[in-house]
C-alpha cells in the first residue's frame, strides 16, 4: 500500500457530515417512522441502545472516512465531483450489493433497503466530495 497524505480536517468534516446527515435522515422529519415500522424498533427499545450504537457509528464513520480517503486518492480524484463518483462506485460495489443480499437472504423489505442504502449512498457521496475537494 502506498502512503498518502490525508487532510485530517477533511477526514473530520467527513465524519461530522455522516452524523449530521444521519441525524436528519433518521429523524421524524424524514425516515425515522418508516424505518421503525420496517425494523419493529420502538423509541423505548432504541433508547437504551443509543450510547453503544452512537459509539459504534462514530468508530465506523472514522474507519469509513479513512478508507474512502485512500480510495479517492488512489483513484486520482481531485475534485468534489470525482470524489463523489468514487464514493458512489464504492457504494454500488460494496454497500448496495451487501444490502441487496440482506433483502434476498433475510427477507428484509425493499423499503428498508431503500432507507438504509439511500442513507449510505448520500453520506458516502458527500464524504467523497469533501475528501476529493479537500483531501
């Protein structure tokens, strides 16, 4: 693996964007209620899980931004558009495929696929745009 320079501020901004978009995406304003209907999780069931879930999501977002920064650089992306395109391809090849398999094997609904995969597509594309433009 070739060493690359990573802009720590772009990495931090990417992680922050994932949390901000996630907060909006899974809010009552957007997809919280449909997501809860599909997963069967209530507010009461989710409340005690939130500290661990948020910590796990933070670790995952940091790892995701770190790996995506490498992919963006290895691909030669040097603008917001090309960074977003690299991220969208990663989403298609990894996130969409594995989420699709979940629908197929576990019987998850297409509505849940759309909510979850859509969130990941949007956040990855914005993270890729940040990393492409500033990385």
